[in-house]
């Protein structure tokens, strides 16, 4: 179990994905950001990673449950998610 698992929304699967793409600490996750972390997971580990995983990563960075994330943040992440589908 890493320090990542102490963050909200980070369960065993997301923790394993983050570790597999070289993100090992909460500090690294904050520095890299949710979008880049998610992009790495999609490219290197799980091409089917879903929008809710992206929400979970952002919530972990903010220190809140993804269900409490502001609507405008969710809209921005949703637009980013759909832009990845077009690549």
C-alpha cells in the first residue's frame, strides 16, 4: 500500500494504475495533474479508462470525494475526456 491509497477516491485499481505509470506519491500526482495522469493511464495501462476514473484522480488531488467536485470542474474534465476519444 502506497501513500496514494490514503487519498480520497484512490482504491487498489487506481493506485496500481498510477504506480504503473510512474506516479508514486501524492506530491507527484499533484505536480503532474489529473489530465496528464489520466492520459498516461489510457496510453500505457488501460485504454478503456473511464470518465469516472478521471473524476476520481482530480478529486484525489483536491482532497475531496469525486461526488463533491464542482460542476464546472466536471464539465472541464468531461470535455478533456471526449477530446482524448478523438485522438
